[in-house]
């Protein structure tokens, strides 16, 4: 997992960098993740950062979890009465079993060497029938897109600290964690969109 100190340094320019990183999908990816009525749900924005999901979603209860104090300070500038920010580790979520109907994770899965452990924690804290939605870079089989991921993203952006997976590897991670895959699709060659459900 990438050290929190990295995010403390980049927090002031994080949203600007993320817009560049997402290659024009900043709004469309979020719209796709939030394309349902969650107004009566408890939701978790995992690795919430500056509030990409937490400050836009409509939900009964919104929890944003992150390890970076500076990122959460920026997130907290947007006040919402139903939003709570929690400093914590995604490998060991500080929540009860079955606490959420939805969990969202955007542009963060590549920061974890053992993302399967994160998915297992997501499964535990979701209610039966609850869903996880993920959007991030992945490992394309196409040589051109793979070159982009493993040069531009890996070195200038991530300083060679990232872990990415092919679509087949994503499916395996999700099913081994106990999820049923609803959507698993490459987007613009270098991103993956995932939606998976905890079986009822």
C-alpha cells in the first residue's frame, strides 16, 4: 500500500491531477457509479480522498474513509449533515458486518498490493445484496494501452508503486472474495469499471 505521506504532499493538487489521470472520464465515471437511487442507503466511499463520491452522492448516511489527514481536511470543506469522515486502513475496515448497502472505490485499487484483502473487507461490511462499484486503471492486454499504463502511469504518476490487474484477474479477485460480478468492462483502453454484488 502506498504510504499516506505521499498523499499528504499531493493533497492540494490532487483533484487537478486526478482529472488529468482520468483522461476525460472524471464526470462520466462518477455518473456511471452513481446511476441508481441510493437515497435510503448507508454508503462507504472507500479511499475517499477529497470527496469524489462522498460530496456528490445522495444517501441517507455517507461515510468517507481515508488515511490521509490532508486529503480529508480538503474533503471536509464540503459540509454535509449526513457525511462522516473516518481515518482508517482499507485492509481493516473499522465498521460492523453488514453496515453498508453500497461501497465505492475510485482511482485507488492500484495503490494496494493485496487488493483481494480489501475486497474481503468490503464483502464483510456490505449487507447481503449490497454492491461494490470500482473505477481505476487496469492491465490491458493490448500492447499500446499496456505501454501507456506501464510507462506514463507507472513512473511519472505512481513512481513505480502500483498494482494493476487484467480483466481476468479482476474477475478472479472478486469471485475469490465472495462477490458475484455484475459488470466488468474496460473503458477507454486503460480503465476498468466494476460492479459486483454480495450474494443474498
